[in-house]
């Protein structure tokens, strides 16, 4: 294995070994605290424009099962681990993480102290970095490039390019029972994961997925029973045209449920503001509290931006969920509209499944509309 280096924009350098595709990349360096689900992380479109550090020290031990992918390819710019398993042990395994990274043109580094790296990112905040195999790197040349890097245009990069329809039984979902009522759901793809679509299909819905450059009037004219706005990558405030179209959807009277980036875009469409967090929430053990019931759910999260609680007009929306750890906004209910949004992932794969019942709540919203 050839040497590799992770260079952070504060000048810190980690030396390790190259994994995946041997190429140089500059990206935003983030960390994920999940103990399992590395393939779901690698295929989550929300990581476009970022290089992901896995804090769990051994990655790849159960291999790669393509059925578990959340999209058709890997999205992160880079992958950073303490130790990469070369010999997975799992009856479902079809490949190794090393080969998966090579197939998806993703460079990485292993053999570094990921705990030390994570502490730096927590104390100083998310920062840009470079993964390189060039032993003759020059910090005077590299550091200005790192400071200049910005994550842009990633929603357009990950969204589907044309409209597509799914029916129960597709992508591994359950077949609807004969005679079951069918709902028609429009999904706005700003970086959707397969399990969002699967959770709708499992509930007897037909799903039409629209690309991010959708026309709101076309969606409304199709008369869906409900609209889902998905997760996705990047700075939500950059998506000005999408925000404008989402405002039209929100005024249509059709029930809307939005997740993660969709939650942020809906808030921006109603005059609220978002800001970048110090190091974000990325992992599978984040507690969120339902303010109506007092119940706490353990949730999967992946976001670096959050809705500013002080910018929310109380006559427009009220907090639905909050983060138990830092009290940030995790969900909103809109006043006088059938619109609900959450920052976390109720469709979470590989888990936890605590909050998947929110899809059932969405079905109730739809039933009340029909």
C-alpha cells in the first residue's frame, strides 16, 4: 500500500495508507459516529462534496451487499478510516469496501488516528482538507487551495435527471395487498435515499420522483395525494429556484412531508433562515424530542446546516421536534397548512427505526385530505 496524506486547512497533516482510488481530492472533511451502515453512508447523496471520516475504528468487516445501497453509486469525495478490513466475513457480502471505493472513483486513507482527527473537527469545526499520495506536497501551495474550496452545485449533481415512477414491489419494497387503497405521492428529489421511496411503497403508495429542477405547477397538476421533499447535500440557501417552487407546493393545500434538506428548504421558503453548524450532526444515535408528546426518539442524522430557531415566525410555524443534546430545531409544523418537516431521518437505514412511524403520520395527513 502506498503512503497517503490528509492535509487539513489549519496545517495539520496525518500520514496513513492509500485506499480506494489513488487520486488527489480536496473536500470538506466531516465525521460520522455510526458503528454500522458504512455502505449506506457511502451511497447517501447528502455526502456529495464531503470526505467522510468514520469514527468507528474498524470499517468493512461485513463487506458490501449491493442491495443495501441507498442510491446507484457512491457519493462522498473521500473516505477516511482507522482500519479497513480486507477480508469481510458475512454470508451476504458481495465485495470489499476497497473494491467498492475503486469502482466508484473514491479515494481514501486508512491507518490514521481518526479519534484525534475527530477531536480537531469538534474543537475547531468542520474544515476543508486534501487527500493525496504525493509525498512531495508543499503546504504553501496546498493550504491556499484548501481555504478557497467551497461546496457548490451538489443538489443538481445528485438529483435524478428525469421523472420516474415506482409501484409497490419495486426496489425491494413490500407488494401491496389486493384491494388496498393506493395513494399517489410526488417525491421531490434533492438527493433522495432509496429507503425514503421504499417506506412510501411499503405503505401502498405509488411514487413519482421529480428531479430538482421541477415545476411546482406540473406537480400540482398531477394531483398527488401527498408530496415528499427529500434529504440532500450542500448549503440550502444556495437552492434559490428550488425554494421558490417549494413555496408554491406549500400553498397548494396538498399534504407535504419533508426530510433533512427538504426541511431546511421549506423553512427558507417561509422566510426563516439557516446557518452552518460548527461540526454538524452525523450519526445514528441522536436523541430528538416530540414537543407535543414529550416522547424521545433515537434518530439517524446527516446535516451540517440547521434552521435558525430565532428566525421562525410563530404565526407561520411552530417547533415539532428539538434535539435533546443541543436544543436545535429538529422539526416544524406549519400553521394552517398540512405541512410537516423533520431534520432527522425517519427512513434511516441501517437504523434506528424509532421514528419511521412518521411515515404513518404522513399517511394520516393524506387520508384526511382525500
